[in-house]
């Protein structure tokens, strides 16, 4: 069994008065400060919310939206596949008969509770009709009351897909 | 008896019986659409193909009588290929609208496709279209495109109800199920075609779009609509943040009682369980805490020893009747099960429905409770406290001078009138508690379904245990302590009742 003798640091007079170490640390901070002052574009943080992130890609899972058919009516047929797949059980659907000849069934109520949602995207994967997507690019959703985080069918239909910046 | 070999295993079966019957009884999976044990073979869907050694081609199991020494193969690449081809033919004009189809989740087409199908469509011509959501009447909706023309529904109206409303019309690809012009489905058993339909062609208007079937949980129960006491499945589900809801009743096979079917009235009686269940205990018209109201009942009964009349419903279970009898003996009270509206001459028929609307009146004489008018009238004269248990028809008392008497109602459903009541105490409804019922032919059945709701309502047996002051809270307690000592129940075993209903002599 070999023993390794570890040399204890910090015993010297220079180490024990602390000041040289503190000064060298402040020099590093000062160096960064001067460098960032000369070239602000290099700073890693941003002035959110005045400045918005530019790296939200098309595949980013943002707030959900319900897609529409060509005639602007709801594409969802209330098959409950999303609600079944949802691990957080945050999708609340009530189905009703659809009488406009386009289809037989549609959702009367379609509510997603964003406070319960874990943004896993299982609903999008499960949808057989491509009726729900998470491509709005909305990465933050702000509201004053808990009730406002319940996204209703009308709200979900009003969201649009995020425009790709050219 | 005959010995046959199925997939290498030897089975002892009945000679001459249909092959599919014996295979299904031995839990061997045979895909089939047109065969149904209640309707027999038809041989039109060709789905139940099996290989029989010595036969050149695969044969349909539903129209093959069993011979001794048959060697049968139900699995293997060869037979799967045959099944896949037949399934492909069945599905040629199918709209594949499973997302909007109520049958999805309990659809045989879906199941068989996942078992042996899984092919790419080879159809290059447009599909033949039929009518969708056709209202056939009697709560049945038809989708002609989803139909596989197994004719189970047609044979049901022809052989079982003998009303012949449904038929197959037009030829070849254009064949569809429909009713005759101006003659909608209207027999009182029509909704059974929804259960019979193996695919989503016939769906129930009552259940349509209310719930996807994979969410449903199933309990076994007994229908309490009439004296037949048909065996049921109760399909219920508790949605997140909501209370339990019952979505439908389905017939449960019971060869001693109802076979494979139930009547539409019984099937739709589940709505009553949902609608009138939530109400609060009331003391003299004022809402009360449940525990306080319970105590109030105990105080009322104690204060009126020797001057109490229990007016009980004949829909109560055997266990509850036995316990009320014990309660009455303890407090020296009278019991009457007089019900002027027990019989409805227009309800019964010669199939399942009975004129006697009481689900358990046969138990009354066995327990020793009288149901004639004289006893009821005499009891009222002597009583100071009248407790209605399991019923709310306090209107019966208006022919008597009851102004000085206290009236209490202990019931599972919201009563229409609750004025002039001393106490209204809710208990769990029919599907909220288990119990034994004796039907019109003396068949003893156990209803297991005890769905617990958000409400604090107690089961009647628990309430009675509190009133009596002992610990017989469950049906098995009551059976072991009391019921098994009654002469005609001595032979029965409580543990076997749920699986196997038994006949007693009335």
C-alpha cells in the first residue's frame, strides 16, 4: 500500500494575506469588462425582453396550435389520441357532432392547460390528422391568472405557425 | 365426444358441434365477423379460416362440424396469408376513419388488421362510397361504408326479435345494410345490434362521441329496471377534475337469465344513475352535514321505539332487507314493502321484459317482510315515525292523516318532493353498492358494481350497521352472519355467486 503525500497549499505568507489573489481575480474581471466595452456584439447575454432570441428553429417545441383545413375550419376530429398520449394529462376534449358536411365529428371543447403541460410533443406525434402542432415558436407564455393558462380551442386556433426568417 | 388436434394440442370436444364454437370455448383465437353464439353460423365473412389436414384448401371453422381425429392448424404463415387476403377484401372499400369512429378500440377489423394485416393498400381505383351517419331509428346510427356485411344485425331482427326491419340491399360492391322505406328500427331490443356489430357500422346514438372506449372501466352489475335482473357491464370513467360518470350499460352473457341481450329501456336506465345522484342531506328543508343527518336518523329511530314504520323498496338488495329486518326487530318497528306501482301491464313482453318492475321483490317473503296494503295502512296508523328506505314516494301518505308524524327518506336518488320531511338522507345509488338480487325465475345473482363517487354518501349497509351498532359493513359479512342461516340460501356459497348465478326454489 503506497502512500501519496499531498502538499498543503496556502501556507506561504503571500497566500495568507489573500490580497495578491484577490487583485489578480479583479484584473481578470477588468480585462473582460474592457473587452466587452470595446465590442458589445460579443456579449453572451441579451437584453431580454427588448431583445428576442434569434435561434428558435422550426423544430423548437413552443406553445401548441390547432391547424385548419383549406376552408379555415378546424382540422381536429376529436379522436382523443393526443389526450391519450399525453403523459401530463393536460388536454381536455369534449367531442360533438359536426353537421356541415365536412366531417362527422369535431371538438366542442379543446383545452390545454399550459401549467400542466411538459412540452414533450407526444400530442403532435400521436395526432393522425396533423391537427395539433407546436410550431408557433412561442417559448414563453405570460398570464396574470392561473385560468389564463388554459388555452381554449379558439385561442389555439388563433395561433399561427412561426414565420421562417429569410 | 371426439378428440381433435389443434396446433399440436389434443382437445376433447363434442362430436358434430361447430368447430368455431369449440375452438372459442377453448380460448383459441379465431378471427370471425359473421359467427355469433346467439345467431349461429352464416359463413359469409370467410374470416375464420383454418387448415384441416386432408382438405385441399383452408376451410371456414364456423360451418365445419367436428369429426373425430381432425387435425387443425390455426396458425402459421400459410393460414395467415389466407386471412390477410380475406381481410384485404373486407377492407377494400372501408373508409379507414378510425379517428372519428366510436368503435375504435373495440373493433374487430382493427384487431385483426393488427394481428394478420399490416399490408400496404393495393387499391388503384376509387373506393365505393355509401351513406354515412344514417339514423335507423331506435338510437341506432348506420355507417354503410364501415360495414363488412356480416349480417349479424339482419339475422338479429330476423331470428331474435322477429321484426325483420333490417336487410341487405343492392348487389356486389354496392351491397348495403338498410331499413325498408318508411319502416325504421323500432323494436324494444334494437340497440343490441350495436353490440352485435363487430365493426363501427352500427353505433349507438346515445353513446356517440361521448367517450373513447379505451378510457372506460368496466364493472359487473345487475339491471334493476325490472324483475328479470339482466346481467350487465357498467362502463364508467372518472375524468380528471370531474366525478365518476357512467357512460353505458352493455349486456353481460348469462345463459340463466338474459343470454347475450338486454332491452333498450334497461340499457338506457344508466342515465338515472348519473343525473339524480348528487344531493345534500336535509333536515326540515335545511341543508345539513352528512354526519349530523346520520345522527339525526339514529336519534329519530331511538326516540320512536315501538312507533316506527320502515317503508322499504323492493329494489333493495337481499343483504339490505335482512339488515332492515334486524333493525326493525331491535327497535320494535314495523316494516312494509307495499308498492302500488310495482307492476306495469304495458312494460312486459315474452322475451326479457317483465311486468313486475321490482328487481328484488322475491326476497321479501324469504326475509319475512310483507308487501300488502293492509299491513301498510295498519303500520301507518300506529307509527309516529315513517322512514322510507330506498324509495321516495312519500306521496303515498296523502290518503292518511300524517300531520303529526315525522317522515324521513333514505334514498340514493334526488326525490321530486322534499317538503314536509323531517329528514332526507342520501345513500349510494344502485351502481354505488354491491348486493344480491333474486330475479323473477328465482335466480340469485350478485351485483358487484360499487363505483365510488366524490360524494360522502354512505352505502345503506354501512348506515344500517351504524343504526344497529355492529360491524356488518359488507355483503360478505351479512352473508356469513345472517343470510347463510336462512333455509333457502343454505346451499349457496357467497364466494361463487359473482361468477355463477344460482337458482333457488321460491
